[in-house]
DNA sequence: GTTGTTGCAAACAGTTTGCACGAAA
DNA sequence: TTTCGTGCAAACTGTTTGCAACAAC
């Protein structure tokens, strides 16, 4: 009997805790994203996973589920549509390479000063933010 | 003869400078977005503009053109798809009300410290960022 | 007059849904 | 054994394209 990787066990528990089942398909979808630097758009993921006999409806449903439970987030590609990437940590933001699309997560973003200022100036109650930083990764700089 | 609003004249010049024509349709599309607090998704804009006999292909083409020349940008709605809003200024960022969708632009965002830190820590050359701040606007707080 | 733009409709791409079967718990 | 999840295909929604007529310059 094969030992499962810790993140797989953890994800299985996460699903079950929510009354959902942890199926081989869900495991396969998660692994695809977890092991990718650039993430995938849904059509791309469908293309890859169909070789494992995973139907497109399952891909849609699973990606949405993973996103809702906070395991996937998305970034924009050049065309403006979404590519999904695995979240390593809570409250992380993506640093995206504009050439190869590689995504590196960072956590140290302090927008509290800006948010306080905006609250005072606009009367809004600030509830959150979405931040993507763009750049060129070391590999693509050559 | 009717005097044109200054922003219309300016937009006309902007198009012509690029060798493009400034048609009544383009003017109408621009005005729709300019006069809206929440902006529109493309299907919404198509719906509104079809009463003015503007075809959907024209809406798509014009919104894309306005976006490319920096007159429109987009924000995300709850479903994660795009709503286009008029840019008042260059380098502005949107502050979006999560209840009513109203968008207020702000400019004072200083991410230079964060960006320098990321450059050192990751080896990326930072080229830009996308920031959306979310909140509840004064009207919706009641 | 020249050439970019428009509206239409058809083609296309992407997403959602209903359902019978299978498999996780 | 009891649901929930799956794959399939059909339906649907959103987007793009080709083209003849038109209008901005």
C-alpha cells in the first residue's frame, strides 16, 4: 500500500470535513495545479486531463470547488482571462512573469496605510484587496 | 450647431491621431461608460446599446479599442468576470463597492517599497501591478 | 474617392445542465 | 446502502468573423 503525500491527505480531510467526497478525479485535478508553475486556464486543464479520462464537467466543477475552499486562486494572462494556480498560503498574492507566466506567491504586502487613507477620503469601509504584481522572472531576463 | 463636450472632442482627436475614425457609435459607447458609476459587462452594454441600433460586434470592437487606448479598464464582479469602467486618470486603481458595484478611482498607491523588496527577494524585474481595493460604499453601509 | 467601420448572421468557443451509472463513505 | 460525484451529450451563452453597404475623412 502506497503512502499518500501529506498535502493529498490534508486535502482529502478538507473535502470530507465539508461533507464532500475525495475522489481520484479531484486528486488528479489538484495535483495538476499543485505541480505547475504557471497554472492552467480551464480549457488547458480540460485538454490535459482528458487523457486521464476526466470529463470537462468534472474539471469545471472541481476547479470551482477548489477555488471556493481556497485551494486555488487565479491570475490574469495577457488576454485578460483567468489562469488558475494553487494557493500555497492564505492571503498570498501572485507575482507573475509576463513572459513565461510563472507565478510566485508572496505574502508580505502591507496595504493597511493605503486602506486607512482610502477609508477616510472616500467613506468606504475597506473589506479587502486584490493585488497582482507583474514582472520578468530571472530565467526570462536573459 | 451643437457644441461637443470637451471629453468627446478629446476622444475624437485621440482616435484620429491613431488613424482611426470617430463614429457616432464609438461616441455612444464611450458616453455609456463615462456616465456610469458601476460600469458594464459586455453583455450588459450590448443590451443597453441595442436600443440605439448598435450591433454587438460594434460593442465588442469598440470596448476593446477603448481599452487598448487606455480609456477603459476593468474590475471584477462577484462572479469573477469583467466589468468595464471609464478611466478618469492614468495609473488609477479602482475602489469597488462589493454591494452596489460602484467604482471610485484612486491614484495614491505607493507600492515602490514592496516592489523593491520583491525584486531583491525573488530576482524578478518588476514591471507593474494590478490592484483592486474592495469595500462597502457610504450609501450601502446603511 | 478611399478606406476604415458598421450591422447582420453564421460560425465558433466556452460553460452549464440533466441524467443514468458508479463509487466513496 | 446511501448519497454524492462522474462522464456524456445536449443546450446554452458569450465571442469572433466574413462580407456587402455605408459613412468619416
